[in-house]
C-alpha cells in the first residue's frame, strides 16, 4: 500500500469510489506488478494468491501497469476459471499492453 501525505483527495471521495454507503466495499484494485515482484505473472499459483477472497467484491480492477508479459496459466486461472466460478464479479484489466490483452482474449475466446 502506498499513501501520499500531500493529497487533495477527500476521505469521502475515496470511500465513494470503493464502498458506496448502501453497498459496502464492492470495488478493489489489484496492482499485479506489486503482487508478483520477482517476475511476470505466469503461474496459476500466483493467480490464486491474487484471487484469494476476491469473491467478496463485485468489481475488481487488475492493474497491469509495468507488466510486459502474462503467462497462459495465470491468465486462464484469473479470466476463465475464476470468472466462470464467479460470473457476477466484473474483472477489468487496466493499464495492460497488447500482449497482456491478447492473452486475456486467448483464454476467454468462446466463453460468451
């Protein structure tokens, strides 16, 4: 977690982004590069660590900033296996390059 001491954000603004009063915490952002600090996300075991307890949210942004490559096992575990088990959860890849988006498309082709 990174906290900036000097910010113009208001606490209510942050809570409104991730936890609307009527619904509680429903949104989270996962910084993939920080969760996989020793290399690119390639293994199913890495994916399972990231996915642990995400079923408690309805919207999950996976921030792929700084990630150049994503392995098929990782992508399959997140975007096919987890998504099939939890179709009501919206998984959103953000800051993903063409290679990462291509792998997401590869593992999800034919799902819909």
